[in-house]
């Protein structure tokens, strides 16, 4: 990006405004791609923890914190600077989740029951449709609640997952 800024400066100084605008467009595209990559990383973490919950039928404080953090950070990243529009609109999440689900299953295989299942076996066990639906519900919350309200709303949703009631009551 440093070279792009040097080129932008030179283009402006040399009054080559068409070139300068092309560089600005390129920088905007690079920024958008970086934001989308970060969002995808948080979606993958979300999916991994939902997979662990589904297979192990329990919820830990650590998993809940990771899910909350994934949704909160996604909300922050997804909201454009104008605070009125999003990089990913509510109806566009399916493709992002679909892009990450297979990798999430593979990564989760290392963690589920301390690596008891190969990625192949875990892929057979996971109800992908359910995981995708849960992820979409959680991501939808980020559009409907403020960053301040979001943690408690997510926690309330998590109590409905397998082991969620035990987690809420502090039972193991």
C-alpha cells in the first residue's frame, strides 16, 4: 500500500487526476477485501464453536466468549464508516458461511473431543444445515441490536443450544 500512496501523491502533484482516482479506487478495493477477510475469519471461528457445541452437546464459557466475540467483531467490521450501510447485507451471509463451513469442520476436528474424529468422520457427523441456520440467526442479531446489547442477547440465544441451560446455571 505504501507504493500506492506514493503514486497517489505523485499523481495529484502532477495533476493527473484520472490516475489519482484510479489509485483511490484500488485502495478502496484493497481496504474492502481486507475487511471481508477479517469478517470471514470471525465467521469461521463462530462455525467452529457451533460445530463443537453440536457434536459435544455442551457449552463452555470459552466457547460462549468466542461466539460472542465473533459476532461483536463482525458487527464492528461489517458496518461501513457512514454507520448506515454494511459490507455484507443481511441477505448475503449464506455464501460467506458456505465458503467457510468445510474449513471450519476440518479445523474443528482438531478440537472436538480433543481430536477424536478425523475431518472426514466429523464431516459425516455434522448437521451442516443446522450449523448454517444457527450462524445466520446469530449474525442477524448483529443487525438488530447495539454493540452494548449484543452480548446479553447472544447469551440468551446460547442458552437454547445443547448444554446451554447447564452453562447458564453453571452446571458441567
